[in-house]
């Protein structure tokens, strides 16, 4: 969808905070240090709570909080931060900003814990949400920076589209990092946010969709999204993300289809096939491709299958294959050839095909 979103509390149920899944293994019940100034009763329901999970973010926090300070949103705001066992000066930096933000009219709520191990981003977000009072939640990573108009524009969009998750376009720092990914997420249409959008907070996003919420995007760059090797994104195993996506694909799309074709007879297509549950695998009518060698071979045998008769799946040229398709081809890598091939079939995304790339 995008790398920044604002979620109405009604996304789960009226009056309840939206919940992030706790990270696997995240222990609960440890003593929690509370750092506050008793202001929490001053603002029963702020229009917007900025949810800020923090772990060893000392080198980023000043830029992050300066971005919050510079917001041109005229409604009341609160910062709800949770420090996840930081061993650097993150907590001190948060405290040093309290008075400056208070003068700007931003209520500051900071809690944290000092366990020997961090409990994870999901746990930290849940804690920050639980202590917040805002009608809307604006999720902010400590290593990213908001543009001055971010909260105002996303809040306005949320007001116009109750129950939606509001994203935005992003700017990467360094600018040449993950260039194709940035171009992809910024270029998705509003319709493609549902069929292709995959934010980092995957479980949260999927649950919102299950509850009938929908993703929308402000088509302006409202966030500087930093890419660095210590980012929380890199702590999630690729296999975990893949499995979550496959299960959701089966639940939301494949369960509605009787048969389908996997577009890509190569590595990614075969990986998807092997990852499917038995019931979904039996629905695969064929693979399709443009690779002459694969098409001449004519079939793929699933040798690892536990079935007595190993499944043999035909491989066809894409023009001879039958929709609907699950497309496992990376976009923007074939000088437009794949896109032209897909366009030639005159299909509708979300009806005749879904991307899984």
C-alpha cells in the first residue's frame, strides 16, 4: 500500500484501539517504567495520536521528532511513544523533546520497559496504542521523517473516507536504495492497493481487510522512509512473510476460484505451487510462460509431493493459457515485454488476475 498509514480506531470495533500482532516470543508481564507528567487527563480524545515504537533509535529520533514538531495540522495531537528496552539514549531524547512538543500543543506520553531483551515492534505498537487517546492513529517509525503536511492531509482523507487505512507516497533515503520497490509502491493505483499492496505491517493490514476496511492513499510524498541495515524490516524472516502472503492469497482469492493458472513456470512460480495447501494445489490447471525451453518440456512434476501419484502440471505459452492467473513475474524487469503480454489479453486486475510478485 504505502509505508505510512493512518488508521481510524473503528477499524476493529467502535472505541477500541487497532492492534498489531505481538512479535513471536515477545514476553509479557515484565515491570514497565512510566515516564510522564500527568497530562493524560487533559485531553480525553485527541483527533490524532502519533504511535511511535522506539528501540535504539537515538541517531534518528531528533529528525523524527522535528518532523512531528513541524506539522501544519491545526487540530490537537498527542505523541504516544513506547521504548522497547533501548540501551542507547533514546529514552532521554524523548524526554528532552517533551517541553518543546508541549509548547507546540502536542501531548507527550512515553512508557517503556527495561527487560534484558526487546519484545518487538508489534508489542511496542500495541503498548503505544493502549495508552493513546486519539480517534485516529498515525503510525510513525522512529527512523523516518514526516513532511509538514502529512498528518493534515491524511487526517482530511480519513475524515472523507471513514474506516479506511490512509497511506501516502514516500521518498527513500538514500535516494537510490530499493529504487524499483519505491517506484512500485508510489505508482500503485487506488484499485491496486487492494490487489497488490503489501505493507510491512502485514498481519495488521490483512486483519483490517478481513474486517471490511479498505486502503486508500494520499498521492503526495509525505514521508522520508530510511533504508538501513538495522531497520526492523530486516528482522522479519523472508520465509515468514512469504508464508503469510500465501495463506492470505488462499483465503481471499483462491478459495473463490475452481481452477487457476500460475504465470511463471520458473523458480518463483514453482515455489508458489509448492507452498500452496493440498486443496489449492489441486486447483492449479497449468503454468504459463514465454520461455521456449520450459514450454517445449511441456510439464512440471512435483517430485516432493507426498501423494502416491506425483502431480504433473502442464506448461503452456501464456497466450494459450486459461485465466484466472496468479502472476509471479516481477514487474519492470523485462523492458515492458511482460506488461505488453498481459495487456494483450484484455484482462481485469482483481477479477482475472492477481499479482503475487
